């Protein structure tokens, strides 16, 4: 019974990660962060087609899935990749396409 619960929770976490990756803006954000830590304003300035609230919402989804992490410095919030395997997956997908 315990093993079944652990397996279920593992699959739930995997599904959460794939859901977080199933959005164009979030994939673009992850590609940007693959080059290193960025503050929200840098991401907004680079991805001009999206408004800042939309970027923030998608950063939150990536963070909640554990794919990225943040750190605060003064008034700025900086994001970086926390789950390198997710970034590697996206990079391999980019290379395959």
C-alpha cells in the first residue's frame, strides 16, 4: 500500500512538471534561464510580446513545479533553474526539432 502511494505521488509530481512545461511562454522563460540567472525585468524586456503580469504568473507556475527558484536582492527578484533535468529536456527537445 505504501509503495503504491509513493508511486502515485511520484507520478503526480511528474505530471505537474509536464503541465508546467506545456506552455509557450514558460518554455521561452526556461530557454532564457538556461543562459543564467535573470531578474523579472530582464525576462520581460526580452520577451516583449508578453506583459509583465503574464510573465510573473508563468514564473510562479515554474517555481511551484520546482523547475526554477528565486532569490530576492533589494527590490528585485532573480530567477534561475532549480531542476537542471527539466532544462536539459527542453534543450534536447530544441535540438531534436
